[in-house]
């Protein structure tokens, strides 16, 4: 399987706290976690030509991970259309944390994808609410993170096809933190934790979810459906 990890890579350049937590970038930490699978892992960032997501790169990508936050508006609409087309064709997409506001996620969801948020160094507990789901494989009853950014309901997304995780925060809020969708031939997983100033992507349970998610959204290689005017499969008798 060929996996591309996309990240803005802006916080790492402008915030020394983020640079200290993720010296190789958030994309580097995620790529390193995924590398143990033996799959072919590549990274791409916003400031590369075509955001690193050329036709060639996307055509060779089975699963795309997406982390964005401060520069959603800088993602070229033509690249969004390119990614959207590939998802419909069958490429898997894993959207992480503040990627909920990315152009591609909002386009696929068709809603504002807005939510409540707060930065208060509070504990997050991600409860597994669908223990039979493949994305929850190897995870106990919950994942506990000592410090994370709070996201709270209402989360303006379509009802998930499957809800795998629900978060509880120290301040009292809850949030749908692990949501699956299918669009066209493609599978999508949204996974909430991953604020840039916390070492969340080094957590072994979080890494296990990312690995499981890559496997779950991977393409089935089913041919893309044919649309438009179609010739009949059977002979149509002439009507008087």
C-alpha cells in the first residue's frame, strides 16, 4: 500500500513549541509511526509545488492522511478538486484533528464542519463505542491523553456511517471523535486528537488507530462505476 501523509507544516516553522514537540514536522511523526507497517510512506506539504499533491502523486496514493489548521484557505481549489476526484475513485482519506475545517473535508461532508473548542491543557478520554470495528483493533476500552485541545458538540457533520470513538473532556464536553464515511468508491475516517503543541502522535494507542485507519480506508480496487448514457444490456422490443 502506498500512503501519503500531507501536512501544512506551518506551525512547525513559526512556533518554537511545535518545532520542539515535532522536530521532523507533524507529518514526519505520523510517517514514522506508519513506517512500521512496511507500507510505502511518503510525505507532502503545503509549500511544495502543487502542495506536493501532483496528479502523479495522487494517482499512486492508496491512502492520504490530511493535517491542516492555520492555512486552509491557502489550499488551491484545483488541488481540492483533484483530491476529491481521487476519493470518489477509491483513494482512502484519513482527516486528522483541525483538518475538520479543510476544504476537502467540508466538500466531502457538505456541511460547515464547525464545532466548539478550547485550549486549556485538559485531559481527554476517547471511549471506544464500537469495539468490533477494525479501526479499534488493539485498543482497550478507551485512550487517555493527559493534555489535549477540547473539541465539543455540536459538531456540524452528517451523521457518521459508523461512530468508533466518542471523547470526554475534563471540562465536561463530549465529541464524536472517530467517524467513518463512504463517498463514491472511497472510504473516509475523521480522527479528532492531534493538537500541534501536544505530543499526541507519539502516543502508541493513537499510532495504532492511525495504522488501523490506513488499513480500513485502503482501496478495494473495485472498478469505478460507469455513468451517463448507456446502451441496453438486453434487446428492447419495439413498441407499437
